[in-house]
């Protein structure tokens, strides 16, 4: 299984929206609705922010939203806030109870 | 409160063996898989493997098959990640996470493993 493809970086000003893509194949992202997203701040453990393509775990602001089309999933952060700066990772089921991560995207709030 | 508490940082030499742990509390241990994730210095997250505490059934990522061994002790609600022969390239932070409802919903704080001669 190859890693899912994410842009290495993304940026936006406070209040703006930014979308991060996560491209896989018909064997992972395209085959399953089990795409999730994680936020990681420096020196901290990852935190889940989206599950099953577009579900927000309890406590996650509704500024975070997810979607999927074909082999590409997307995370949109609306109304950017300074605390949204960090690394974002997607993951998808890849069959046979195996998961695969994306390479990660560093989000900068300008 | 649902928690995963991982063992402390380790410094080892190449060729040595190591077992790190992940102790769960606050939920029914056998109801959720445990996943292990590697993060090498300055790099992204890599999914290593998952274990079902009910029956110890394991799925490994092809990248980690044969390099590490997973196990659980149901009596203490603890999962383990083990190396028989460490290499410098095993230097990383290792996270355990609970896998429920199709995502990793609770994470441990990570265990830093440093392998250096």
C-alpha cells in the first residue's frame, strides 16, 4: 500500500477557508467511506477531527468539514483561526483491515 | 475517562531488543482494536499494524511485517509493540490508538524510541 497523496503545505489568513486534498486509488479512498482526518500540533499526539469522510467527533468545531469524490477526499477548514495551524493527515481503509495515511499537510495561518 | 497510557522513552543500541506498552482504561478493552503508528523524526504518520484484543488477531502493514510483533495482555488491558533486533532506522515516536467506529478515536501520548550506538 502506498501512502495517500496530500499537498505538503497549505495556508490562509484568519477568517478565510482552506481545503486540503487527499488522493488515493480505487483500492483505498475510492473504495471505502472510511476516510478520517487528524490534526497534529508540534510535540503532541494526533487528534481526530473527521471520521467516515464527513462526520465530526464530539467537540470538534463545525468549521471543519470533510467530503469525498472518487479517489480524492478533502478537508475544508472554514473561518481559519490561529489555533488551526498544524499538520493534517488523512487516512483511509485499504482493505484487509489495513489503513494507510497520507503524507501530511502543514497548514499555516498567515 | 478513556485513556491510553504509554510506557516511557527508551534509548537502546542497535541489535538490542525492546518492548513498549500501551495500557488502556475507561472502556471495555475487548471492544476496540488497538493500532500502532510510527512517526520518524520530522516525518509523517505511518500505520504499522492493528490487533484485536479479543483474539489477538493481527494485521500488519506490508512495510512492517516481520519487523515488529504485536501482542496484548487482556488481564491488564495492555498492548505491546516489540522488536527483537533494533536498527537505527527504528528511531521514532510510536503512538498507540484505539480504533473504533472506523477511526482512531483515542490516542496515547507516544513513546520515543532512540536507537544509537
